[in-house]
């Protein structure tokens, strides 16, 4: 039941432009690769 409620809240947040699933994906990918989001997506300077 809790998971269902969490999904409903996430869907509502997406509809209201208060949630960006791409950001969550970036955070998960950075953790998986043991780096930061900035290092993963920012071009070298």
C-alpha cells in the first residue's frame, strides 16, 4: 500500500512540474558509478 501511495504522489508531482524524474535517474546513475552528478554531466573545463 505504501508503494502505491508513493507512486501516486510521484505522478501528481510530475503533473504539477514539481518533480523531474531525470534528476532522480542522474542521482542514481552517479551513485552507481561512484561519482557525483556534476562530474558525470558537466563538461571538462
